[in-house]
């Protein structure tokens, strides 16, 4: 039942864990724990991106901050040296202000800020990141620059690869390695601390792409024989560092694998795209085929390619039909 994905617990008929709590259950429990009996005070908007809601509950000030952006950074002018921050699941930390400003790295998921007699308002951050979305090729490194005003020594850490570097000036460029994560959009956890005090904690996004992008298309060799087709391998080297080369070998369909020799992939420089043409074996059945192939690169990497390619054709009629609702001979 496609409706069973709703709610804060699993469906009663879930084959693995019926009635098990979902992440949304934990988030709801955390919100109820903070705001049950709370009194709304006011809300503030930072342009159209950031939203700050202020509540009071049992002598404590509770602020909820979130954004319409996937990743959002801002500063909050604070009358306290430190506050308790919590993510939407109740994981708490002590966050310290720098020059009277709390630096928030958040986004669409709410961050809670808790303290006694706490007053917050939007301000310019004192810690800035040069990017919120890091584009990176799998197996390579990407630069992430974090700037702390008037900081002689600060530590930067990402949970992804346990990176821990020390600043030797006002800014530090952290080289983050992406060897162990999958292609796609990944969250990268970032913390900034100095003298054992946490000044920034949150996530940014990494858009991870494979070293090689490739696809296969086809076209008729000529109009005299509809069984003869040319293949076109379009391959892009996404690496910023190394050239690639190798061979493309088909595994399916079976008659492709048996009759089609490996297609040579010449040297492709970083950032370069090449189109490599090759002859398909004679196509006896004109239909769509699922082509599976593997590009084995000389550096030891390999890329799986799977394409649905159509070899069907509609030939042009020599005898033009007469549009009269009657199918005559040869029409």
C-alpha cells in the first residue's frame, strides 16, 4: 500500500518492524518535550531565508531557527557567552559565541537554541564558509574554506573522514577526502572549535559525481541496410587531476558480448568529453535492447553502463497510401 509511508511509526503490516518508531517520531517527541506548555513570544525573519521563533517555557528561553534553504548560515547576536543547541532529534551541545555572536549552520531541519534569560537577534556571522554545496569527484579531494575573524588557532573537523586541521592564521582551507561515500548528494558534518570550545556545528552538502560519466546511443550505418548500426560511446572524464583510458566490454545481450570486441577508450584528459564510434553486430531482430557494459580503465577503476537502446525502425513507404479509410493492396 503506497499510503503506508505516512506517519511517525511503521505500518502495522510492516514485514520487518511493525509499529517501530521512525525518525519523525523522535523529532516529534523532542518537539513535545521542549514546547509542551510553552508560550510563544515573537518571530523574526532574516530576509526570506531564515526564520527565528522565540518561546518561553518553565523559566527558559527556547528559540527555533530554520530556513527555506537546504543549507543556511547566519549569526545571532546573543547576551550569553554560551547556549545549549539541539538538533531536531534532541542531540545537544554547548555552543559558544564569538564576539557576542552565535554562528549557526543549519537549514530546512530546525535547530533549537536554549538558555535562561536568553535574547537573540539576527546579526552578521563571525565564522563564514566559502561554500555550502561542495562539488566533488569520488576518490578526490575538495577545498572547503572556513574563515574565523581574528583567530590564530582553530580546529576544523568533518565527521565524514575525521578531518582535523589547525589554523595558522585567519582562515584555513580544509581539504576533504571523499573516498568512502556514494555518488549523489551527501551531508558533510562540519564542526569548528577553539580551545575546546565549540563555535560552529552543522552540515553542508556534497554533490558527489563518479570519475567517469558515460552513455551509449545508436544510429543507422546507412539507409540501405536496416540491420547495420553504429554505436556511439559518449564518455566524460570528471576528474580534475588525472587522464583516463581503457576499454569498453559488453556483457549483455549475449550476442553482443560474443560478437562485439572491446571498444578502445583513448586518452581523455581531465574535464574532457570524447565520442567514440564503433560497429554493432548485425541486428536481426529490430527491437529495444538493454545494453550492459563495463568500462575498465587503465588506472584500475571500472564504470558500469546500462542503457535501453532502440533498434526498431519504421521504413518510408514507396507507395504512398490513399487516405480513404480503405486498405488497398500494397498500402
